[in-house]
C-alpha cells in the first residue's frame, strides 16, 4: 500500500471461537476502521483505540492474526510489535485488530521478597491496599506480587536463597505453591481468562491432534484455565484416558490414534463436572517446568528477541501465570536450549526430508551440495507442479532475486519466479546458500538450467550485482538478460546524490532515466539520455556504462512482456515467519504449506472465471479500448493499415506488429492494433498471446504439491548435516544496520570555503 499505510479494522466486545481444527474466529462486538502507518507510536495507537471504544488504555489487550495463521493471536505491546504487524500485513492493505479489556478474575496477593519469607494473603482487598501504598512510595523496586493458589492459602512458605539456586532448581520452584513476579516487571492490569484461546483447547468428540503429546499439552492448558486437576487412567502412544482427580466427579475424556487419518482423535468426552471445577479460580491446574518451558518456547519462536521481562508480563497478562524476573530468565534459557536442540535435529534430517520430498512429488528436484566434512553448504529445490506450470502456462520470463530472512543470518534464500497469465507471481525454484556471492548464484543458475530442460527465447530479469551480469549470459547462453529497473534506479539515485546538483535537477534526471528505460522509441531514448548528460555529464556517462541494451525497451532484443522489475521480495515477505526460519527443513516445509494453499486458492478462482482472458488481461484491453474512438484507420493493403491520431503508426495485422512496438513487446494488441482489429470486424482476443488466456492459466495450476508426510516424526538419517549452518565471522565489530546493496560509494567530503567536493577548508587552495 502506498506510503506504508494500512487500514486496521478494530473489533471490541466480541469473543474468540475455535473450530474443531483449532482455527480461531472472532464473533460479536463492534468494529471501527483506522489508518496506521510506519512510525506511528504504539502509545498513540493505543490511545486512539481506547478513545474509540471508551475503555481504559492501561488495562487493554491488543491482538492480531498473522497471514495464513488463524490459530495463534499475536499480542501488540510495543512500538516494535506495531511495526512488525504493519510489515506482515502491508501487502494485504487491511488487517483485523482484536481489542479486549482486562478483567480481574482472581485475587492477587503481594509479599516482600527481601525478607526471605512471604505471607500468602487471602483477600484481594488487602492486595489492592498494598498496591496503593507501593505507588505512594519510591522504595519499592524490590517488592514482588504473588498470585494466589488455592492449595497454598494461609500457608507460610520460606523461599530459597536465589544465589544458591541452580537453573533447574530455580525453575522447579515455579511449579510450587508460591509464584513470584516483581512489581516493576508485571503490570497491574489483571490477567484475563475469559478470552484466552486455552478455553477452547479441548472442544468435543472428533477433535484432532498431531500426536498424543500434542493432546496432553492442550489438555493441560484446558485444565489450567478451567480450574481443575486430573489424573491419567491410561497413558501411552496408542491411547490416553483421563478423569477428574476429584473422587466422585464424572468428567472424563478418552482419545486414541486413527489409522486412517494418522491423527490422534478424541473419541469420548463427558464435559460435566460434578465437583467444584469451573467454580474455582482459573490457574488451579498443574504447572510443571516442562509445560512452562513449552509456553515460553512458543513465544521465542515468534519473537526471538523477547526479554525475560516481556515474557513475565505476557504470561501474567494472558494466562495469570506469575513469575519473577529470575524465573522468567531461567525459563527462557531452557526454552532456548529446546529450540537449539530442535534446530539441530531438524537440520540433520535434511537428507531424509529431501528424499521424501522427491518421492512424494515425482518430477521434483531436491539437490544438496555438501562440503568435504559432510556439512551442507547449499540446497536447490524445485517442485514439479511449478516446473510443469511454467513450461505449459507461463510466458518465457523469469525473475531472480534474494528474499531477506527476518531472523536467520546463516542462510540466504535465492528465488527464481515467473508470472502467470493473471500477472501473479509463480515460484519456480528455491535455493538456500551459505552466502549471496557470485559462486552461489552461479551454482543456483546451473541447477535452474538443468531443471528447466529447454530455455529457448527465455528472458531473465535480475540485478546486475553479485556477478549476475556475467553469470546469467554464461549459464543461459541463448537467453536474453534484462537488468531490473528498480535496482538500476537505486544505483542511479546513489550516483547522482554524490553530486552537487539541486534537488529539482536530480528529480528531472530520475524521470529522464525512467523514460529512457520504458520507451520503445529510439529517438525518445536518445532525447532522455541527452537530457541527463546536459544536467550532469558524469551521470550521463554512468547511464551509458550500464549497457542500455539490457534495460531499455528501445534497445532490448528480448521480450519482457511489459515487465521492468519484479516484486518477488514483497510477495514472499509474508510467507515465512520468524519461527519458520530456524532450520532449512522448516523453511522448505513452511514454503510447501503456503504454496499448497496458493495453488488451491488460484485454482478455485480460475474455476469461477467465465471470460476467455484472465481478469488482469481484460482490464488492460478495456483500458486501451477507451482510446480507440480518437483514432482514424486507413487501409493500405489486406494486412497493412495506417492509424492516425496524435502520431501516425503502421499496423501489420498478419505479423502482429505496430511501429509503436508495444504489440511486439507485450504480445497484447496496442491501441493502434485494437483500432485496426475493430475496423476489420474481428475479435481482439484472436490477436492476444495464448499466455493470457484462462485456459493457459488453468494449465499453470493443473499439478499439485504434496506435503512430506510425518514431518513431525521424521527420523534422523545418515548423510550430510546442515547443523551448525555454514558461517564465517567477518572481521571487525558486527554491523547493526544492514548495508544497502545499491550503495556504491559514500558521500564525498565538501569544502566549507569553496563548496567543492574532495577536500576540506584546511587543505583548500581555491582562489576566491
């Protein structure tokens, strides 16, 4: 969306509903729309929402869903969270925001941590009184609040010396009856249980889970929120039977595996409690170190930069789990170890994964390049579904680019993509390499050429950096290589910013450069270059040195079908979340899931089209048809026509050519050709390239991608390992800001005396 602006639809007063598959939806309440953009402070955003719904901004929870993920609502609690939300949803133009007010659903109690012992109070009123006294004094930085526990009421519990605790012992104390959290860490907004997604962790008979462990985890969350304890009657990998721990309570649940679906399914459930469960306070269920670690692990997978303070606040506000800073710190340590172990296990399963990918998707390619010490250095993946779609339904046009990963710095994702008949991105091949270098691009291009088989009349659009200006012609010898206009524009702007020309002159040069690239008339191209040279001879020389035959329509010999650059990076920006970048296996598996959804959605959309051409093509033709009435057509021969308007053009209807050259460049009739076709009483559709037809679009997505089965339970195999990922530490202190690939040089030094570049006042020799 222009300017990085996003329409946020804010909803309040409703509730989340979870279906049998775990997908959440929001029903009820009221909704208002506001416009947000990059740079908007979170406090301003929160205040605007609070005024909109007339609620207290200090006790307000703001959440949203990531694209393609309706299971886990993401909390917005800082400026960084707001910026991430805008980045994730910017390409969709709108996003839904869910607002809820926090309600006090249980009493809390406070204690003095410095004393070494603590009294668990039994009245919420005393807690509120203490909070007021704390606010009145500035000597309370070491005070802590304690969540009540029905088991520990009216019990004094001595606390161990924190200095003598091991991490294991410190975290084990979290599961004890007393839970601590510092006052300056945990906000005084009370935890909210009525809206938590854990309410629907267990729904009804037929609910499916990936495995028994997933079922046990969801059951623990459900029991925690509902406020009851349970015990296992049967507990193994084939079946799990659980009943309420109260002796005479009728609540019971049984789940077992399904051989047909390869899933773990709830078979029987009695939801009725005959004990006090549901009437007692939430948080009554069991809390173990492993369980709390799993919760923190989910947080870190979504946001690896989460601090212990943020973890403690989120757990308290979302689920009422009260932790001290030390406990949150130790939990984060354990969660990071689990994530590290998971990354290592998944990475070492890469050979097995690639083998299964090829077997599940015949005709696909998954190639691993390993070093002498059996370390994976590069991976090339191309799915048969997209190779088939590109060969039979897409224009012979490919785009090359690198997709920035949000959190993974060890691997670089290279992509080759095409465009379908509806001008939508079609991924053709992926490459994960240790670094973006000339050698890695050369290797990727060689594998891409082998995957494509025939490459006749192919046009490739890419940057000319990283040696691509030499690698592409070297590998694809019979193809046409075009430089991406967006990359060239960035280079050109950097070049002219080094000079001393006024801003108006710089803007004029940028427009002239853009015009030189997009024009199909040689005379106008020459005029644009001369205009740039007149303003700045250095800029004009730089433009000529970039080989205009590779980027100007007036000189380019291939067919770009009206494309000068691509938006591949923007298209893939929402595909991968931070938690999906931890290993090569996760990256490829996540891409597979998203691409399966993409194929299915586009296939369904195509089935609803009734026209001969795709919707985007119809719009282009309609736009040109509006201009036809201003033109006059004169027949010269059976196939030759002269079209007179602001200019006079000659159209050859048999060879599909016009002297304006737009028909040849796009393979769609230009306005002059449409005037001739209409004058001849023929159909304009008969003079369009087949790549724009609905039938060709349907062929593009006729094949499917099959996900690798049992990805959660894959077994490590012998072979090359991708863990730890290949990396080499660069010299010097690590940079905090990414270096722009378009920046060719720094701004030259200017003299304050003579205003000329290249020296300062002390060394100035100018005669003034």
